[in-house]
């Protein structure tokens, strides 16, 4: 009986110092949560927002790649789906969520090179004639 009472006294003494251990445990868990937030949660949320903007901005003529690896050009855009032109006679309808990447439609405009000014060419010809 005496050993049991001595054990209870030791347990009560240990319970008095547990508040310090609890605070250090809470601080540790708080730091772990902060690290997880900045290294995992925040970047994932940012990536999801960018993907959502990309999918909402899909328009006719954009070149896309689906999650399954199918390359094609958007033929039509519906509310929740897109019709993708894969080949001349082949069109496939996909859910917008199946789009992995979007390359905007390229407007191929040939930049015309400006013709050389006539004054410069005449001056160059005169100076060449003078040298001869």
C-alpha cells in the first residue's frame, strides 16, 4: 500500500510540469502547420486557380492537349464541354476539365519588310559613281 501511495505522489508531481510540455507541443504543431501551408497548401491553391482561368479562357481556334495526350484544335466551346478537331474529318467532344494545356490561337501575320527609301539608294549610287 505504501508503494502505491508513493507512485501517486510521483504522478501528481509529474502532472504539474505537463503544462510546459503541452505548450511546447502546441508550438511544434503550429510550426508544422505553417510549414505545410506555405510549402503544400498555398502553391496547390494557386495552381488550381491558374488552371481554372486557363480552362475558362478557352476559345475557338486554340490548340489544346488533353489529359489523355490528345492534341487538337478547339472547334466549338459549349458550357461544360469543348469540341476538339483532331483531324480533317474527326471531331471529339471533351469535358473542359480534361484539358491539360492550352496554346492560344496563332494569328500568322507576315510582317512586310519596309522598302528602302529611294533617297538613300540614289545617294549610294551617286557616291559609287563618284568613286569610279
